[in-house]
C-alpha cells in the first residue's frame, strides 16, 4: 500500500474486491489504513524482525479459531522444514 493514502484510494484500486474469504491477500504497508478497515475474523499479521545480521524472526498474530488453526499449521510446517 505504498501509494495508498486513505480508504478512498484503497476503494479506487478495488482492494475490497480482493478481500474475498477464498482469497489470500498479502499486504505490505498495511498500517497506512486504519485498523477497522481490515476484517478481524480473517486477518493474519506477520511481523518480521532481525535481531542481528545472521538472524531472522517471524511472529504470527491473529484472532479467531480459523486463524489460530492456520498459525498452528504454519508453525508445524516451518518446524518440519527447518529440522
């Protein structure tokens, strides 16, 4: 959302049409829109962190049973893939 300044801009590009429950939408710079713009029941937030030059950390946040299950599934997959 680098070039988005407000909800009117988001509407103009059709962002709401992309928010179908069957779609996966990855949004960078999501903080450019108010928190109440995003659908809580399907929102998964991924935070990236680099504590040092050799380490990368991801934190997954969300609300609701479906998101909780998704986070567990992603975590399980990630552990298996890095073992």
